């Protein structure tokens, strides 16, 4: 199994260029104008999803960092969702490439281009809040998602569409309680220091697993890996040397662990139970290693590529006059469980690359085609 390089750059040049979607149908009707503060005119368009209104708009999807397979699949998912609405006459994409100033310039450039709605993955957090606020005040439906940029809906942007890391942690914790009723030593690894996702997950994990028989080992609130495979390997090696007993590893990005888990075998120990997010590379690693690692169990939640779909639906609904989604939070479901087999046993598809997320709406075969570009 080749190590999955989380931060490896994948060519997204074609996606960066503006893309024109299909023109709206002849039955479309123009609506009244809208604003960043609350939606456009028009009405739901016959034959289209309820969130697609009849007012014609241009739409933009912006990443602060678009250079890994997860973002490539997510970007394609966002484009596919926008294409369901014939009232979206033009689609644009921009990749901030991990450069905060470029991400800010991309937002400003889309406003200057005249887009009516934009969905933004604000990787740089509060640093891009002034640009989001400026876009919103310029009358653009502005919807940041997944990473919280600070600020407030109705003041700095139209709406923030969140993920639900506390729900993920709750699912992980309850699985641990079910499968380790007598207690466990738990190692929790997450991304950069202080990232809100990891902190929220830690708080929920320790709340549900408050009984002293559940002991959280390693750095608190989590061992820092930056979601980088090489650093993850260093962190895991250090913790294996330090702790003779690790019953469960909790990680909010499972595929980054694939290259690190063999460290247990090199130390003469079985890979322990793992609760995390899904990825084909991880699932296939489990299938290859489970027979020789008796303690290796795997439970995953969906890794969340489809968070973008809810954000697109919200932004397009506000801009075109469609029905606004009732939820502003994407709730990732449990995806795999090697113990209960519910809702699925571990899903490994050897016909597609490791950098595929089988929990996503987009079929693995389509994701594989994206990775070839």
C-alpha cells in the first residue's frame, strides 16, 4: 500500500478556469433582485430541485487550499451540485493555493467579476473575514463553510454552513463505550495546534468518556499531526515508544494514518482499534492487515466531501429564490464498522485509487477519473 500524501499537489488547472454551465430552460422566469442580506427573487423552478429558483445567477466556488485529493473530489461535488440548477448560468472556481493573500484576492476578484453567489472554504479563518464581509456588503450571497471564519451571519456573510465535529466525536465515543466496556487507553490525533475541529472533538470525547476507566494518553487536547502523513508517523512512533498499551486511536482524518500504523507491527504489537473518517486507502489497508493484527478494528464516519453540497444548495437558493435548506449543518453519518457491520462492513474497492472516498455521493469510479487529470 502506497502512503497517501495528504498535502500532495494535484493539478487543478482546468478547474480554476471559469466554467459555463448549461443555460436555463425556456420556462425559466426572471425574479426580483436580491442582496447579501437575504436572498433573491424568483420562485422554485419546475423540474429542478426545490432549492433552485428561477432567477438567473452566476456562481463561484472558492478554496483557500485546493491541492489534495479530498479537495479535488469536494470541488467536483460542488460543481456537480450547482449544475443541478439551470438558473446558474455561469460557474467559476478559484484555488487560493494555501496563500492567504491570494485567497483574499480571489474573493475580491469574484465580486469584481459580478458573481451573485459564492461558497468559500475559508482555510485561513479570520484572516479572510474582511473580504467575506466586503463581498456580503456588496450584495453577494456569501456562504463560508466547514472552517469557521469568525464573524456572524447577517453581519459578515449570509450564512455559515458548518460540519458537526461534535457529532463525529459522539459517534466515536459511543463506539468505544460499546466495544471497550471495561475501559481503554485512547490516543487522539488531529491537525494543526488549536484547530477548532480537534478541540471540539476532544471536548465531546472527554464528555462522553468521562468515566476514569477511559484514559486519554499523549498530548492534550490532541497529538498534533497537521494531518500530514510524515508527521503522523513521527507522532505515532513516539507514542508507541512511550505507552506500552494503546487500545484505541482516534483520528479526524484516517487516511493520513496509513503510512504510520505499521509502526505497531515493527514494534511487535498489533495495530489497535481505530475510529476515524473514511478513505479507500485506509479501508484497503485494514482488509490487508486485519488477519495478522487481532486487535485491529475499524469504525469510520463519512469524511465529509458532501458538506459542500449543502453550502451550494443554500447559496443558490438564496440567490435564485429557491427553497432555502432547513439545516445549516452537515451531519456526517457513520459509514463503516468492522464489528457490527452496520451500516456497512469495511468498504475496500481495489479497482480505484486510495485517494477515493467511498462515503461521498460521487461514485468512486468518477472520483478516480478526477484523479487522472
